[in-house]
C-alpha cells in the first residue's frame, strides 16, 4: 500500500492514538514502517503502541498538547535521530461550537494553532528534510468543511480552508523535489471523538477506509476526497462561486442533533447523482 522505500523507514503520525490516526498506524505497521505516534492522551497511545509492538513494529510515542507553541520541539526530541519519510498530520477534530465572538479565546486559538500553525510548522520542518533526501510524503488531514463557512464553526471551517489551499500550494512546490503532498479531505467519519459527542457514527465512514484511501492516493495529490457516498457531490455543491450568501445559509454544517438527517440527505444526494 504505502511504498516503504519512498516513504520510510519511519512514519510520524500526529493525532495517532485513535480513530483515523490509529487506522493509519495499523496500516503502516503492516507495511513494515517504524512509527512515531503523537497525541494528547497517553493511555490510548500506550495501548495502541503495545498492540503494534506485539505485531513486530518498532514504535515510539509522545504525549503532547498539539495546541502549544513548543510541541514541534517536543516531537523533534524523539525524531531528530531517525529518518522520518512520511508525515501524517491527522489532528484537528472540533468539539466546541458557538459564536466566534462569544467562545473563549483559548478555544478558538487552540483550533487555529492545531489546524493552521501545526500543519504549517510540521510540514516545514519534516518537509525540508524530505526535500533534502529527494523523497518522502506528507498527508495533511482535511475536511469537507473547508469548502464552506458555517455559523458556530468559524475558526474550524476557516482553518480547514487554510489546510486545503496550503496543501495545494505545498504540493506544487514539493513535487519537483520528489516529495508527495496530499490533502486528505474527509466527511463524516466514525471516530471515537465523534462518538463522544453523541454523533450517529453508525451512519459514518469507518476510519480504516479513510486511512486506506489516504495511503493509496498519497501520490495522487493535491487533494483526495474520501469516497464516502455524497462527499464529492457535496464538495461540488458547496464550491459554487455564485450567490455565496444563499449557499452558506442553505448548506452550512448541521447542528449535532441534525447530523443523522444530514448524513442521510448526503447519501440520498449521492444516489441521485449516480442515476
């Protein structure tokens, strides 16, 4: 799946303790990669690391707060002596909704720090090392929300828009240097984070599908939209340049208690488009 010669020997998975990040780690371990897993919660990290070590993988873990300015230095402390050929930046879930001017500053600053500064700083550091070697890969986690602003999610949707445009630019810059860049654009995915928020994850895409599509398409950048039914159709629908006011009002991300209804509507849209 992932080319160990081009993207190995070590893969660094940011947000790599559960959900899509854990799925990436399992698939990469099966392909023979050595792994560095970084996430905030130590318990899931250690549990996953133990699982992967039992399968024969070499694994390093680091519990770190990805919203803090010193996080790159912390990660470098466990990677400067190894060759990281693949960066998977999977962190960036949002668990707080509210009006931007009313939310606590630390909440919105955390979202921006993880999705904007984190992606940029990690891509700069590890991307430079990959470019010097003339090989490597970077997968930056994205979202369908990057195509449309939504009320109560201003910082989140804005930061995801940065991620997508940043990925496209970085892809164009790094391709001549032998480094693949992919913005992995996901929709509704059945992660533990979504389950904790009470979302109807039985209607969502399994994390394993998302991670597999990312690894299978790392060389098919700059953007890959995960093939969940309705994802591509929704991206096209909300990308129109005409009458953005109406588009934002009509297609904004649904409140959590309307998520199941929105997921079914997206699946219906996919079915109608395939006819």
